[in-house]
């Protein structure tokens, strides 16, 4: 009886010790937090995708474990619309997580998934504003480790893509160049060129060879060389005559220029003389006009009977008297002439008294 009691007592003591040890290990590893030691606080984190997080996923801040995810629901947990997910996060008291922290999900190759908060790159003012009890935080779309790697390598990969595209374009250009080179060195005769194919190096060489052969045949003909020499001699003469003609034309041009200058100067002088004559003519016309005006006024006065000439023209008795006086004067002149003739012929007889 005593043995059975002792066995059961020891078994109970062992079970209690094992339970206490398990609780101690759970507290040590942070799986449970004793309420007497510290008080945790909770908040809700809404994300576009939970990325495999569950009710036992740990929560870390800058790589240090500070809590765990206690509950995960689809949407906001109240409506039937399945948009995103809502995580209930428990964090140890005394740990301050800034609201502007970057949220990411670390999926390990072995083990569970971790919810990571990072304060890298935040300003001092952002570090002060921390998450509080029962806050609802919008975490957006958490970035995974693979997403981080993809963002890191996206830049270099983009450069590699551009380089590959340029290499492909360069390969296409070199392919075209190779095709053109093949077209240039492809065996092609003059008959092919005449048939419509474009000329290339072999056809051009064939044409050049034919031209050289013809030139050799021409140069081998002595009569042809003599004719060429004769043509060259004539060409030299023509060039010399052309030079002489050019010099003659140059001199003639200079002479024509001087003649044009002389004619210009004479024209200037004639123009000045013409201007002087025109001024004199204008003065003469002015004098003639003045004389005409005076004559017109005189005739007008004569017609009005003013002056002696006017009286003669208008007073008939005066004209008749003048005419009679003129006749008498004429008769007196005639008598005086006769007396003079008589005196000339007879002389003057003087009688002297004693």
C-alpha cells in the first residue's frame, strides 16, 4: 500500500516537474508570456495578402523577435467580402513599433513564415509615432524575400535585357552586312549584270579587265598613238589660243570699263550743261513773258486811247491834222531843197553900199 502511494506520488511529482519545465521553455522561447512578468499589447494589421502567415507565425522588428501573430482572418473578419486579410498581432510590452515601418514577409526555406517590421530609412519624427493597443494598421502588400531579391536584381537585369536587345540588333546588322558582303563577292559575270543583276566586285573586275585589254590593244596601235599625239598637240594650241583670247577679252573689258567711266563723266558734264541751259531758258521765258505782259498792257492802253499812239488810233481828226502837217512839212522840205539847189547853182549875191 505504501509502495503504491509512493509510486503515484513520485509519478505526480515528475509530471508536475515536466509541466513546469515545459512552461519554462515556452516562456524562454517567447511562446507564452507570463501575465505577472509583462503585459502584451495587440493591434490589427490589414494586408492585401497574408503570404502564408498563420496563428503561430513570429513577429520581428529589425530582425529581433518581439511577438507573434495570434489570429488570421480573410477580409476584415466582419463582412463576407474576401478582400485581403486581417492579422491580429501581439507584441511584448515595451517594444515600440513605428506606424511607418515597412512590412514584409520572410518565407524561410525550412520552417514557418515570419512577419517582419523594418524601420530602415525612417525619419526621427516617424520613429516617435508608435503603434498602440487596439490600433488598426494598413500594411498594404507585404514584400517577401523573393520580392526583395527581385527588386535588387531588377535594375541589373533590366540593363542585361537592354544589352541583350542591343546585341540582337547588332547581330541583325552584322547579318545584313554579311549578306551584303556575300552579294559583293558572289561570282557574277557581265552577262549576269546585263541580265538585270546588280554589279559586284567580280563583275566589276571583269569589266575592268576588259577595259584594260581594250586599252592595251589601243596603245599597241602605232597609228592610234600618232593620232593621239596629234590631238594632244592641237589641244595645246587650242589652250594657248584660248589663253590669248582670254587676255584680249580681259584687256577689252578693262578698256570698256574705262570708256564707260569716261562716258559717265561726259554724261554728268552734259547733264550739268543741260541744267544750266534749262535755267537760262527759264529766265529767258520769264523775260519774254514779262515783255509780253508789258506789250499786252501797252496794246490795251492803245486800244483805250491812252497816250499819243492811242490818240492817233482813236482820234481821227488828230490823225488828219498830223497827216496834213506831215504833207506841209514834206512840201516845206521840198521847197527848202529847191532853194538850196538854187543857191548852190547861182550862189549868194551880196550888195555892199558905199
